[in-house]
C-alpha cells in the first residue's frame, strides 16, 4: 500500500490536507468506500456507452477527432480543486457535484444519439443523481457548506450543426466524463488513504 501511495505522485502533495480529524471517522470511511464503488460502477457504464459510440459510429480515437472538436463547444467540467496542493474536501466535493450536474444534463445528448440505449443512459443519470446526493449528505454531516441545486434542469444542452457533429459531440461528452470520473475517483481514494 505504501508503494502504491508513493507511486501516485500527483497526490503526494495532498498528504498535508486539513482532514486528519476525519481519518478515523468510521462513517466517513464507509461513505468513501461505498462511493468509490459507486464511482467505479458509473465509470463502467460510461465506458459501455463509449463502446457503443465506437461500434455504431466508428468514433473510437480522440486524436482523430481533435479538428472536429475545435468546431464544437465542448467544455470539460472543472475538477482542479480535487488535485491542487491546497486540497480542500469542501471545494473538491462541490466541484464533483457541479460536474455531475453538468454531465447529467449532457447525457440527454447521448440518449438522443443512441435511443436504443436510453435505459442505460437513464440508469446512469439516476446513479449520478444518487452519487451527488450522497456527497451532499456527507458534506452536511461533516458541517461543510453545500449548494442545493434546483431540481429542474438548468444546464443548456449542447447544440450541433450536423448529425456528424452530434455524434462527435456525444463521443467527447463521454470522453470528458470518463476523465472527470477518474479524477473524482482519485480524490475519493486519496481521502480514504488519509
């Protein structure tokens, strides 16, 4: 375990994170373990959708689509607070929740693109809403400031000028979401190791 921690260089700077008071909290550790598994499940479902996009539209390699991406307004949900030297659980959890909200909305694009997989998209959206709710509840339990988002969908859906741009946009939504989930997973795992 020590070797794994030492090899995970980006997270070494975070060992001074101001969360030592939580390291022995059994409820917090249980929250982290459950939501690490939940994040892994969501990650697997997104990977399954990526395989469908690859098989259906032959859109499989990001580097082949970079020129088209420039024409699209595809922003990555920020998670820089989850890997800064000044790591704070409150700001990281808030960014994870905000990102989950953005991707929850963006998945409507995937549902439109892959109507035969609407059930998987809806399950994924439900899991994302549950993960966000779990994080909000844990933040409240820890006495951290939370933001309560309105229940109605406020995020505008991306618009595409052609069917091909819609397909490429769907590819990048899933690719960006995968990177987002990987960072969120590492942040939760880091907290579990404190």
